[in-house]
C-alpha cells in the first residue's frame, strides 16, 4: 500500500505543478515574449479544456494506484539503487516508452480513422498550453500508458524487480517534459541537448499537424526521417 500511495503522490504533485504552470502561461503571461506562436489564446480556452483534462487526471490516478498496488511486490521501495543500475533502469524505461509513443503517435497520423476518431481531439489545441498534454481522447490517454508498462515489464525481465526511485524520477521527468513541450514557449537550455524533443519541436507538430511525432526525444524522427526542421532554426 505504501508504494502505491507514494507513487500516486508523485503523480498528483506533477498534476498540481501543471495547473500552476498553466496559470502562469495563460493568466500571468509568464515569458510572453518567448511565445512560439504570436497569436493570443482564446479567453475560454482553460474552462473549455478542464472537463476532459480532469477526466484524464482521474483515469491516471485510478490506473497508477491500482496497478502499483496489485504489482507492489515487483518494486523495491527501500534504498536507492547503485548508479549503474539506476541509469540502466531509467534508460530502459525512457527509451521503450519513447519508442512506443512515437509508434502510437505516428499511427494516429498515418491512419485517417484514428486521427478522425481519436487523435483529432488533442489537435484542437493548435496553440497549446502546459496542461494540454492531458487534453487527449481518453482512449489515446490509456493507450499511452502501454509505453511505461512495457518499460517496466522489460526491466522486470532483466532484473526481476525494479527500484521505486527510477520509476518516480521517470514519472516526474515525463510529466515535466510534457508540460514544457506544450508550454507554447520557446525552449531555453533544452535546445542545446541535441536529442531531447524541445517545446519548439512539439509546438511545430501542433501548428503544422504533421512530422515531429517524437515526444521526449527526436531520435525516432531522425531515424525515420519525419522531423520538421523549421522551428529549430527559428530565432529565439
Ligand atoms: Zn499529433
Ligand atoms: Zn501535443
């Protein structure tokens, strides 16, 4: 029970942060001069998106708590892994989840039926704000959880158990990256990380509705030739 509750608290804290960041962007005009797209947000954008975002938050709380409760014996709660184990478990989780996201996201765009009935909802946001990473059709939201699940299964197959800390840090990293990718604000230091998917990278996907299907990284877009370059060359 303790592991499931702590994991849920990590997720809840990220959701609270996403609300705070969205308030800063929408109402406090935080870094307005760094907006990637010059147009203003519609006044009712926040109240319009909140019902679906709230439903998805509820879904992830239920899914995270129930699955971590059922599978709690597979996780090591006490102690921190050695740095080698931490890095390998983190990278396995990270790369498998990222590959799944690319495959799923590109499929949504390649198959008109999936775009029309599922992914179109997320693209209502042509100029996204931080909470928009959860403004997706609930089915897309649930399918997105397959990536982390596959990452955890792969770690279990190699190690038998997974430390809680790589999981929690990955949950934090994944949420922070998604809120930044949807912030609508130009990337700062992340533009120098070469392979990380920046806010410019994903914002361009929203404004052009094609290319840049990767989330955390640009790796899969570079390998499969689906990257759109223009925004990365834009002047900051
Ligand atoms: Zn898309
Ligand atoms: Zn998006």
